[in-house]
C-alpha cells in the first residue's frame, strides 16, 4: 500500500478502480485489509473507485503511541481526500469507522456524498461504557492473555450464534483471532475513543445516510443503530439477520447488497 505523509503522520492507503469514489473506514484495531475479503471486490465489480486505508494506530500507518482522538482521525480522512484530489466521496464505515464518518458528515457535509454507517451508535450506555473502561484497564495492566483465551472471548463478543454454532466456520475464525496482536499503543488509543451523547448534534446532519445494524451485535446493539437512524434526518435503516459486530464478514452478501443499493440511489 502506498504511504503518504498526511496530517503530520504516515498514512497507508490503497486506491483501486474507476468511477464514483467510495472510501471505506475500518473499526477499532482492524486494518484496511479486512475490507479486501468481500467489500472491495463487490464495489469494484459494481463500478466504483474504492479507497481503503489503515487508520492511525494501525501499522504501517503511524502508530502514534502518544495517543490521539477522534478529531485527529477525522482530519486524517480529510487530508487523504485532499491528497487524492477528491472534492467529495461516498463513505462506508463500521463501528469506530462509522463514528468517524458521522463526525465528518456533521463537520464537512460538502465532503460526503452519501454515508453508510454499520454497527454504529450515537451514544454510549452503561454496559458498553463499563466494558470499554474495563478493556482499557486490562490494556494498561500489562497482562498478556493466552492467545486462545483471547480469541475465544473475542469470538463470543463479535460473532452471531449462526457462526458460533458452525464448528468449521468458528474454528477458522478462532485461528484468525488467535493470530491477532493484543493491545498495542495505537490500538489502545483507538479503544479510548468512546462517543459522548451525540444524538442531538446528529440532528444537524444533512448528508444522505443509511444505517445498517446487525441483529446479533452485542457491542453495538440494533436498538442503538435504530436510535442513530432516528436522530439523523432522512436516514434509512436496515437490520441484517444472523450476524454480530463483524457482520460485514459474517454476512457479506447481505451487507454488500444493502450498501450498493444505497450508493446507487440518487442524492
């Protein structure tokens, strides 16, 4: 992936295809390559120009161990658009990536043609706030969990029963999760970004938005997705079955169908 000096950091990015641009924004702890399994091929086949990038905190982009906030990450996206000479683009974000797209749409609506927001919300709640704080304490404790234990717990958090009950599928995913690095300084900084109650602010979003919630998502519940869609004027909402927080990996055909149909709608 090409690496550019943008917004005071190194930002790795990849630009493929031609046509109307779509920028994919990944969630906490994940790299841009996660989009390559399903979303990038589908969007390229649909005739879009597809831009992916590694958020700050994820190598080979700058890890930024000193820490950073959501606004730094929004500014990275704006710098990437300028670097690619794109006056505006469609955006697809998941989890933390969707939060960044929401903030971008609010702050700079002229830069966002349409926005697809997956596994997202407009505020935290008692359970997610407690989990976030506990995970940060674990990251700061220096404790290194056995990789197989970490993988099993993560799988229970992010996958649906449909995947968890499929021995072949979940065995493959457990192998992948076991190889995932534990909390680095950059990932820890991403984990610390927890949205305040932004629902009232999002009532000022003027960009066309489509919220996709995953029916078995324990990290960002369907109710939180519905609440977000209700807050954004004119936003559409779709609930996809048999997928958890990683719905774009569990049910890629349904996700790709939903986002491409929305992207093809006239603005």
